[in-house]
C-alpha cells in the first residue's frame, strides 16, 4: 500500500508564510512527478505547482510567492508559501506518480490539508 501524508496547513494572516510537506510511504519502487493542487469552496481543483525531472512549473497566481521542492531520499515534496493572500485559502492536496514496480506508475493523492489566510 502507498500513502501520501500531508502536513503543515493552518491559519495564517495575509502576508504570512506556511510550509506544506507531503511524504510518500509504502511499497515504492520509484517516484516520478510530484505536485500540489488546491481546491477552494465552490471551485474546481487547480494545479498550484509541479516538479518533473528537475523542472518546476507554477500557476500564474502563485509565481514568485510559492516554491516547490523535493527530497528524493525521503520521497517528500514541499511547498513553501510566502506572501499569502486570502485568495490562497483552499484545501491543498499533494499528488505523485509512484512506481510500485518496473511496469509503470500510478497516481496517488494525499488526504488534503486546509490552508486559511485571514486576519
């Protein structure tokens, strides 16, 4: 069984920072792309940031404020969020392509962590 466990969400004032973590565990042969998505109330889930083969991509709304990174030895992806705005309020989900064998990967999701930006 493979699990993605997230941590680091919470309540923060506008302009503040949070760091999210997502660790993959279980029967893992390898880990491919890892990313973060978010879903605000009444809205569709959207891509926030992704790391793929050493490259990173960000949604326009978070460029210059958020940084995605990963520790391959720990099968962990991070999202450093600075200069947070109320519109960043959402449930944040991590996502990873995990190889459980040499034959291919499956997509796994974390359980979600709430980020609330409010004064």
